[in-house]
């Protein structure tokens, strides 16, 4: 179509983008917006030439009216409602206008359902937004949907930001569908991360058959559009607040390069301990494997194949993955507490606990390590700690004998005595000698012993995909 820009460094503004779409006579569609007025379509009316683009604009603001158009839904602002809006409007436009215009027109439907700041300022300010479109006339539909959080303090500012994001999304889908990463790059043009957070994106349909939405989730965090993104074991992207809402949460942080038997034993031990908590009994626990950007950027830049290797291995064990930019544990705790008032547990090894008591990581906080720990433990969070085996001496380091700086010993003892830091004693001793770095070395050397150090499903994926340098023809060196 006519929209592909030749110079990405000269970014058009929202009004110019709307005008370019209006002047592209090969596109025609519908706008349906619920909850914050007609904020996106307004740009197209303001730009001029909207008659060439807009077949219909609708705001089914009342819940009963919205249900009549799109079917009943449990919540006013949810993914299900957005999808029903996109399907109904796109199918209706193609059905009604396709016979007359289908040969020369690529149809689309844009929709959003949003909860902007209410009069009292007591609601969650967020929304779902998407576009379902034909990349070319008569082609099967493609779709991009996003979940956004509006961060401006005033309703009018949130509505303005929402309108700009919608224009950017529509323009990006039309102009950059062949390079979907550029759809994300341009989502916050004329805005910035201080006004809008985009914590979920999903590409689907004919134009995006080659897109891996796990990589797109990673890109959201890498671009700073959000600090955390989530996907399920089957690769389905998840909206974090919908998964975590009012649920107990257990997180294991790791590089998972690769996933080993000790990773799974740590999670098993922590889960058994977590489920014994009176506040957790009988509750459906959300279990997460968290991969931090600091881990993914350890080599200086994100290696997508390396990232997908870790994602595939975690998927082989049925784990939901959280990608986060929360290097500090207290920031991770605050993020999780934003979504739930239930118990939160973090599973980690002794090395992670030792690092947690390194004061250099809190130099940027006015209150130093005391402020950090106040934030970390304020919601009755628990740390579940797995022991460390010294292979040279055979000594076991655990919560009880971990050495911390002399000035922190009383603080450490207080947290242990209070139950904030708990030792895991239900571990499998056979897992203690397993270290991921040893597994990687054995894979590279062609030493088959690595297969006993990882779960069978993980070994199968590594061998099938050739991850971490695995080659079936490598003969181990003997000496």
C-alpha cells in the first residue's frame, strides 16, 4: 500500500500520520471506542479527508449497549471485549462493503476499550487496543493488540495520550507490517514512557506468520515500553495483571542457561514450603520463572537465539516466564505487590542471598540497604533459600552459616528470626553438585554427562535445536 515511509528518522507526528492514512484511498474501515470517548478517531476527523478512510465511528459507552452490539462480557475493559469488538466490526465491514469495494480496498477495524481516570481517581487507568486489518485487498486478516496503562494524573491528559497511541498503532500496522519490530518502535512517538506503559503486545494473522510473540514481549522491555512482560509455556503472551490479580505468587529468578535439575528442585522445594503458609493454603498459586534483562544483556547485547533457547527450555517444563528489568529484588517485589495483596515468595540460591546483602547495590537509595529491605519485606514477602555445595571442600552453605558483612549481621539475624528468610531443607542432595556453567562446558565438549544434569525434556530440546553449541558429532576429549 502507499503508506510505507522511506525515511524512519523523519518521524511524522500524530496528525500527519492520520492525514497520510486518510489520503490512502486503498484503506477503509471502522473505529469502535469504549470508555474514554472517540479519542483515536478524533485525530482522523481533525486531519481532514476522513471520508476516504472512515466507514463508521461508534462509541458504545453504556455496558448494556455494548453487550447488545458485541455480546455479554464479565468485565467492561478486558481482552475478550476487545476481541469481540474487532471481530464484529471487521466482519461487518467486509460483509457490507466487500462486494462493492473488495477488489481495490484493504479493510480494517480499530477498537479500544478503556478505563481512564474517574472523577475520584480511584480506578485502575488502563485499556485494551487493537487493529484487525487486511495488509492488501482480499487478503486474510492480520491483527495487533496491545494492553496499555495510562500514567498521566489527569483524565484529559490520559485521553490525549490514548489517542496518540491509537494513531501510532494504526499507522505502524499499515506502514510497518512487513517489519513488525518497527510497529513497537513507533508506538510511543510524541509521548514517552512517562505517560504510557505498554505491557503486552500480540501479533497474529496472515501478515505476521513469522512473528514470535515471545521476542516481541522481550522487545517491549528492551525498548522501555514496560518493565516486565509475560508469556505462557505455549508461547501465548499474557497480560500480567490478569494473571497475577489477587493470587499468591512464587517466583524463581535465574538465568536458566540452561534449565537444570537444580532449578526445578529449587522451585519444588520452595513451592512445598510456600504451600504450607496458612495464608496460601487452598489458594491457586501463580508460579513464575523470572529472567532479568541484566541476565540477557550479560554479553553486551540481547542474543535472540539465546533468549529463545531459554524460553523453549522453560516451556519444556511448563513454566510461565516473566521478563523483567527489575535487577533489584525490592523493585520486583513492588511490581508483584501492585497486582496482589496475597503472599509473595521468591526462591533463590545462597549466591543470590549473599548478593542481596551487598550494600553497593543500594548506593542510589537515600536510606541504603535499610530502605531497600523495608520495601522488599513490607508486604510480608518470604525468601526461600536453596543451599550451596562447595565442590572442592564438600561444605554446605545455607541460611544458618552464611557470612555477611559484620555491620549487617544483626539485620540478617533479625530477618531470619522473623521468618522473612527461610532455609529450604527438603532438597534433593543429588542436585547439589549441578551448576549451569558445568552443563554448558560439557555440552560444548561433547561430554554426554550433561544429559543427566538436566530434565529429560530439556535435554531433548537442546539436542533437537542444537542449543548452546550442542553438536551430535562432537567427540569428547579424553586425557
